[in-house]
């Protein structure tokens, strides 16, 4: 008996109509959701040239009867909704009956389908909404749909398609999300005949996460299991030590449907409040289940936006569920409970160990010998149990630019007086007009509206450090407070800006495998030439991973993986910036990652050197993100605070 019927007009008009097929990813989403609704346990998706020329979706689901197959291409023809009340109890991914009709209007389609138990299937060929051929055909159980020449009859829309790699990445993003939402289904995704994703379909969410998001992601998860009233939540959140610079790895699913929910996102981040630093975000794969009547999915044509009948219940379930998971994780850490590693169900693209070879930060210069300061930072002392985490760093010297470096520099150009008291040295820094280190950078600065005469001498006394973050100094009648991270970041950034075209690269012995989102992979490939110039070399790895092969030597002791992920995030978030602005943003991220951090334990000599650079270079006043490097309090201000002045 026929199952598919055209909805009555009064029911069709209640549906949020306007199914728009904007790009190949829209087609794949609709076809794969139909396959899931058909009860398939195996789904294969194949695209060529980003999906614009060829899309194939094959499933082993229930298939369609011969009389149903042609009807499926009529608008508002569906087997999932029959009457008005059904819209309040939507339990399937598709329900509008618009997808196939919309796709058929702008492409050439071949549909091959067979119901289980039947000896023959049905072949339907459609072009531009017109059914050209219907016949019996031999085929396996399930449905195969082939889409060719998308937008062949709508050249205006075809013109606005992006590059094949961009469209292909959009399709990959859709497939990944649906694969995560249904771990009981085995997904296989082929891109230009190459398999880039395959999930086991064994019903284990963590196995699906491994296949889609990579081993490193899967090995940094805390399990979430929580129920509050009618809302139930299962899944995983990343541990606080594994965080990202954006929210692209936050995946929420409501009754098996991927959704974008501000309610869930805010609840997740509130649950992590106090566990992550500002500007970093957790990742998750969270499955929420609730009565179909408690959520309205008939809001937007894309069906990714929903409304909750009781929004507070959803917020509280996510918030308390995340809090409980983090608490259990902390208890496990305190009890030194070993964390199980996830074993891949298919392949292991990463080496067992990853050795990284680094040297101290160095820079490629012109053939002439760069200016050498007599005040190089001395190596720090070895870390001890008393001083906790110790991190050493070096401050780059500024070579002369646009001037000859063949002149001899007298060390007496920089004078150090004897310590006044308590072994606290006073630095007397004299700037000479012919000093190449000072005059060359000055040539690159934009002249202020009012010319100011350069200060001939700067005297300061380094006093110490508080909270392992702020440096204290005295200069004349002023007390100065310096943020060591902001200062070091600015010093490194200025140096990188001057020499980004000559940066040395440091090879990684075994390479580092990274999992990135489709948008991040697209962004780094768009700027591949620029990244290679800066020292980041990479290539596509197994399973859609990215293999990082080299990094700029300038990153020093910074984690190469985190640095490159930050750069990828910057490129993803700033796609519309001009090339100079993109370059600046990349250098911001490198400098920030390379700079000494708050709470790092550093030698006194290193900290003194930071203070010296701040006083010496007027360009070191704000970090690249705009935060102040130093705050100055006059002696008069302090005396007023202490009531010494009337």
C-alpha cells in the first residue's frame, strides 16, 4: 500500500516552507537525513568536485514502493506527516516533503530503490522537476540517489558556488555532524574517490567521536550522564586542559538532530566557568533527549534552530550535567585514576610517540651581522620543587634596519651604575643619536602630530615580582607596574613584524597530527603560501587529519600544536581581512603563544631584561591585543593615597 501522499493545503501551509537548496551541502543534508529516517544501518556518501557535478547517497534502509517513488518528487509529499497534530510530535529528521522536489528542480536525478523482500526495485529519472523515466530495475535493498549537474538550469545560482574545496568542506561538516548524532549507523564518506571518513556504526558514541574528531579529542573527554525532570543528557565534554579558541567543536543534538542552541551553549560555558581562561572555549558532543512535544523543530527551513517549551529545564540539565562531569574528572585526577585511551576501530594515523626538536628562538637576518646587545639574558636556573613551573625564554635582539651594521658599537653606550642597596641594580640607559638599535626602529614609527625630543637618559631600578605576573620598578619619581606577559608579547610581536619575511623554520622530527574542523582546513589551505613563508609546513594526513611538519623557530618553547591551532582559528575567524591584516593576526597569535605566561617562574635576570626593554623602547606600551603593558603611579599619587599630603 502506498505510504507517501501529498499533504492537504491547510496542513502544508502550517509548515515553515521555503526549503532552499543553496549549495551541495544542502543536498547532502536532506538526502542523508532521509536515509537515517528510512532506518538504514549503513550509509555511503560520495561527492566529486565539491558536489557540484556529482553526489551519490546510498543506504540499506526500507526503500520505497514502486508507486511511491515518483510521488516523492512532488512538493509537500511525505510519509512522516499526515495531519496538523503530527507537527507537534515530530520524531524524524525530515518531515516537510520539500527536499526532493527542491533538488529535482535544479539538477538531474537518478533514483534506484527497492523494498526488502521484493524481487525488483524501481528506477526513476528526473530532470528539472520533470519525471523523464520510470521502470523496474534490479538493485539491492534500500535506496541510491545520484545527483548530477547541480544548478545546471540556474546559472545565476551556479555562479555563486565557491571553490570545490570550500564546497567539499561544507559537505564534510554536514556528514560529520550526522555521523556523530547516530553512532549506531556506519557512515562512509568519499571525496573525489578517496575515503576521508568512516565510522564503525557499533552504537558506541566514543568510537564515533574518535572516527570523526580524532584520537586526541577522544582521549581528552569527560563522560556526561544526567537527567533532570523530562530532559535526559548523555555524551562527553572535553576536560579543561583541552580547550579551543572558538566554539566550532561544540556539538549539541536534540532527539538525534544537530541543532544550534544558544541556551545549550551558554549552559555549557557556565558549567566551565572558573576552569578555563578568558577567550578559550570547551568542546563537547552532547545528546539531549526529551519528549517530542517539548521542542519545536518547525522553526526554520534548515531545521537547525529549535524552540524549547521549558527552556530553563534544558539549561539546568546541561549546566548541572557538565558540572557533575567535571567534578568526577577532578576526583579521578586527585585519586590518580588512570584514564583509558581510546583505540581506533579502523586505523591509527598517528605515531605512538611524537618527538619534537626545538632550538632557542633564532631569526634569519640579512647577510650583515646583526647588532648584539651587551645585555643578553642569562640562562635561567634549573627548576626546583620550591619555585614550581619554570619557563625560560629569550628576548630577540633588534637588528639595525636600513643602516650599515659595519660600525663598531661601544658597550659603554649602555651604562650600568653600581647597585644602590639590597643588591637591586639601577640601570642607566643612555640613548645616543647614532645608536643603530634605537634610530632604525624610530624610522619605522609613524611620526606623532607634535614632535617630542627623545629622552636622553632613562634610569630605573628593578624591585621584584608579585603574583608571578607583575613586575615592579622605580623610575625617578614614579612607581611602575609591568605585566610581564603583555610586555614580552609586545617585544616578540615587534620583532616578528620586522622580520616575518625572513623567519627560520624548525622541522619537527616525527610531525604532529592535528584534527581540524572543515572550516579550519579550508582556511589554512587558502593561506598556505603565507603560512609556509612564516615557517608552518603541513600536509593532509590519514583520515582527514593535518600533519604539521615544521613551525617558526620564533615560537621557542611554545607548544607547536597549540600555536598552529591558534593560527588556524585566527584564519577561520578573519576570512574577510586583507592580507596585511591577516599577517598581523597570525603574528599576534605566534607572539602570544611564545611569550612568557602569568604564573611562569622566571629567573630574576630575565625579568630585569623585560623591564629594561620596556623602558628602552617606547613602542612597548600596549600588547598586540591593546592591553596596557605598564601602569605608572607618581610619588605624589601614592602619598595622597597614604594621607601624607593634605
